[in-house]
C-alpha cells in the first residue's frame, strides 16, 4: 500500500486521532493503543478480513465493518466496543467452537490458544448453538508437524504465511462451504507434498490445528503465564536467525521466528525445519554421568575428577609411549568460540597435540588450497546480499543441507521480483527455485566455470560496443566434450546473459563444492565472483556457505589444521573429541574409529561412541550453555545466553576443559577476546 | 425458612468437578453450614425424583436416556440449575464418541476391545440406552449458571456458590472462565 503522508482526522471511541491516509482502522487503533480483538489478522501477513472478529461500528452504520480491511477516511467516527459489537464477536466465536472439535482439555495448545483466549475475553461460558460433530481427517504424515483439521478455524493464516513468508505456496483452501479444508498441494498428505517442513504455518496457527509432534505434550501445557519467552538466535547454521524460545519448567516448548515484514532480515523472521524442529530431536539418549570403560569392556559410572584425571593421564601416557605427535583433537564447528578456544589451548599448549581439527576442517583446507586462499585472502560479502541481488549463481549443489532457509528466501524473491537463480552442479538435486540448471560432471566443473567467465566477458564487451544489443557468444567450443546437454547449453547462455545484465549478481559456493579438493573449480568460481563485482566494491559478490553453525567462528580461532598428517584420515593415537551433535556423520566416524584411546565430551550417548570410546564425558547442549557464534560470512559475532539449565550434575564445558587443564598445570587464559582475529580479517 | 437446599448429580463425567468442590478446603465447611445438601454423590443419597431444591448442580454431559430423565426431573424440582465443568457445559471429553457412530462405539467397547472374550453388547430393560450423541445440558433443559472448566477451580466453585447464597446469579468474569 502506498504510504502518502497526508494525515487524516478520525474519531475512535470519542478520541480524535490523526493517522496516515491508507492505514486500516485496525492499524490506526493499534497505533494509539486502542484494543480490537483479531483472529485471522497477523502483523507479518497481508490482511484477509475473514474472521470478522475485528468488526467495528463506522458512523453508526447498521452493518459492522471489519476494521483490518477498512481504510481510514477523513471524518470517520469509529466505535470499537459496544454491546452489539461484543454480541457479534461472541456469536462468531461460538460458531467457531460449534463448527469443529474445540474441546480444550485434549488440545496441546490449550492455555496458549488465541481462539480460547478470545472465548475467555468475550465471556463465552456456554454455547447457544449445537455442535456440528462433522469429522475431518488429521494429517500426521510429517515427522515434525501434525495437522488436525478438526481444530482448524479456516483463518487462512497458514495459507498466507506459506505464500508470503515461506514462498512455498503449498497450503491452500480446498473444497467449499462447510467442507472447506486447508490442503497441501493437490490434496496430498504433508509427507508427499512439496512442503519444506519449515513450520511457519505452525507458528502462525492461532489454534492447535497445526502442532509440533516432537515437543513433550505431557509435561506442561503451553500456558503463556507459566512459559518464559527468551529472545535469542539459532546457532544451527551460519545465518543465525533471531528466535524466540518458549520455555516452561526448564523444557523447550516452541521455537518461533521474529515474523515481521520489516525486521531488517532478508528472511523476514522465517525459520527452517532445522532451526524449528531439530532442537527437539535427540535420537541418542542424554549422557548424564561420566562413563569410563573398564578392562573387560563394560562401562562404569565414574565421578567427574576421576574421569577427567584418567583422560589426561591416558593421553600423556600415549604421548610418552608413541611420541610427540600421537595426540589429536577434533572439535565440532557447532560449538561456540569460547569452548573451541579453550579446547585449542588445552590440546595445543597443554597436551602438545600433534593435530587439531574441526569436523569441517577439510572445507577450510580446500579453500586455503586455492590460489586465493593461499596467496590472496578470500573476502566474502554479507549473506544478507541474498535479499538484494538481482541474479544468483550457485556453484556446487543444493544449499538446502547446510543453509535450508536460503531456499525460502529464493522462492519468495522469485515470486516477488522474478529473481533468476542459476545452479551449476555435478549432482542431480535441483531445488525448485532454480531457473537455470547446468549439470556438469565434477571433473569438467573448472572448465565450465572458465567458459562461463569467458562468455560473460564476451557479452560485457559486446554490450559496451553496441549499446544494449547482446549477441551470442564464441565460447561454445569451450563446452565441447564436457558431456553437457542441449538444455544445459541454453541454461549456460541464459546464466551468462543474466550475469552480464545484472547490476548486483551474487555467486554462492555451496558446501558440496568446498568439500571437494578441487582447487581449480574453487579458483574458477572465485575468479568469476571477482569478475562480476563492480570495481567500486571492496568485497567481491561472493558468499561461501559453511557446513555448520559456527564454522566461520571455528575457522577464525585458527584451530583448523593447515595440513593433514598422513595417517590423519584415520587417527590412531589418543583422540579427544568434543561435539554437540545429536548424530555424527559417517565421515567423522570413519576418522575416529581407529583411535587407540578415544575420550569424548558430548551431550549424547551415541551408539557408535558407546561401542568405541574409552571415556565419555557429558556436556551441556547448546541450549544449555552460553557462547559466542559467528555468522557464516564472518561479519557478525553474536553472544548467545544460556536458555535452559543442563541436567543436574553436568559440568559446564568450560569447567570440564579448565579442570583438565589444571591437571597439567595449564593456566587457561581468561582473556579470550584477544584470541579472536579482527572482525574485518578474511576467514580464509 | 430453613437453609437453602442443594442437589448435585454426577452424569457422564469423571467426578472431577465434585472433587474440585471437595477441594474447597475450609471454605467447604463454611458453605455446608449455610446449605442443606440433599441428593448428591457426596452424601450418597440417591433419589432421582428429587425433593424440591433451591439449587440443582449438574456435573457431566448427557449420554444416555437415564441421564436425560435425571436432568429433566431436576429441572422441575430446582429453582436454579447450575452446570459444572466442560462436560455439562459443552459436552466435554465424552463428545469424542460423537464423531463415531453409536453402534461402532458399543461394538468397540463390548466386543472388539482387546481384553474381551466372547463379548456382546448388553441389552436389557434396566440398562439405560445410549443416546446417539453426548449432549450438553443446556441443549436439553434451561440452565441458569454455567461454570466451565475441566475441572472448574475450587475458587470458581466457591465464587459461584457464594454469589448464589447472596442472592445473585453469578456470571463468571473472563479471568475465571477456563476450558481445561
């Protein structure tokens, strides 16, 4: 809506107000602290005028009007509350209760439900109409969310959120009249639909129709007055989305994004499946006491001092026996900076470990092995550029695995601005937002990128010579022998043209490319990014996706080994492993399986570790500890406060590492700030 | 004039509302001093033709023909009818069966349940027949006071009784209404 600044005089409940033209009555009332109840309205979504709960009386008209969709008019007199209006609102709520199954006592949303709150507010102590008892199906095919259509009031918030925020267009109204239902795609079940399980519909649902299947429903009902809301951010990927966590009795009840049309984030408060649901999943059980393996292979519960003492002693013994370089340290890039720095100090200074690495160290080394990472540092732009760029080229693969949220941004931007997105990949996984896809075998990727660069150069030169007419290119011969299809050739032309025409294109390097030790391809893609960046910019239009939440932070601590020792793919000596992961990837397991002595600091009792490790030391999860994290572009450092208390008796990670350090007379430095590299320094 | 007389009935419900009533603690003694409790599950005095009472209290929804009779009798004998709890007010958790045909419900309960061997659906002149659906009390008789909640808090029950004893028909303020 266009915002003209002419003020309009209106009267609401006898108060004369000056509001901007074009605002709705509801907005005007809210701006001036006048309460109007709403149900289908959501501040982050477009207005719909469906529920009629926000009805007001305008100029004494016999018909009440929905205030959310009625714009203010000069001289208008509005009454928001009188007997007739309250009666109308109560009747609507009664109808909603009567229409489907709204028996609060078996709904997980009770206590935190907007429909219920309105019923209380309107003093609906009984129903004057009878219930319909019409049966609707439930969709419990998704492991994350269940949808019970019997609790749905058809406010359409989920439909609008799915379209306007997630950019997915999965949810829609199906059928008509009393048979109306919210449906997925063409009446699919959620698991068979194109739903990304981002859960934005769950967040905006005012009733218990869409609910989280993973959180405990037995322990507490989500009553607002017993829940604490903690504003923090999600450290599970480098985007560090701001979140609100609902906590009750030291249990996480819900993760909400800061949904707002103007919160400065390109994602508008959208969260992904990982951020919203993964925290509820812990496939492995929690480790609550330190465990030490006895000679006969059985686990015994040890006390803390005992377990930590044993670990350090064993490490030292291995060092004496096998020489200087027989100790290894491996840490997860999900951990906050403070824990990583302490870990590094303990291993490097205290135990003189031969090799220190993070789970994602290979990505760092591959980048370091490029021409740029070696000679010239690689600079990156802010990830928020994804919300501003007019063409995006992704090299490597689907960014869904590492940064799932990006696809929502791309989808929405495709709908809003017809954003074109190119993907060059050796994999067949093509996300739906991609407009131009080139499938190329990984051994030809570098050549293809060179050809693309040549084509872009060619087009730009042509553009300069002949005004705006861009002709076809001479770089097709370069493509010969790469085994790419005719479709891919036209995609190639289209991508090159889009890059040449775009004013602010962005190159995104996916983790599947940085994970491959192919410095030519990486060089090629960085070359391309530098080529397309306007010379006025100090940072190239390049964004390198990082595999884990605090990868950028971990790389900045300098703890990633520059070189891998020969046997390191299969570490054999004493190994101290520290991680927050609730499940560990095959690649990590392959690296640790041959360790002679394996001590693990982890919150979870993984099956693999239960089989292989020698000492298991519990630690708090990321929810249960504070720490500093770095966004994936390395440009932002965010401090995250502890959200819930760790299980009783579990030491904080810093206490664990300090206690181990004290045993070897290592004074762990309290001043950690100095260890962080300067913010502006490039990561690689 | 003697003390006001109260009758309470427990229909299709879990007795939770009566438990909440007993949970009034010392307030219960005050209230019992002021009233005469006649027919009630608490006194175990059963007379479903009911004496004339000033206040009839109903807990539970109406699920069978007997319960239908009881509420009709009570309405005739009581000056004021108060419904306690979600079951009496809305139908409550018993209405779960309203989404399933009655024959299927009986079949599941008496024949196909896992612990049943050679089960039959009982039919006898003395066994009240199940209604097709569980219904709220106010859909059968006129109700004067509604106290929703599952169960209503003792404070809410105390409030409503005190109001009635003081000669007012209570209407719950918004913060006293809850459905769970």
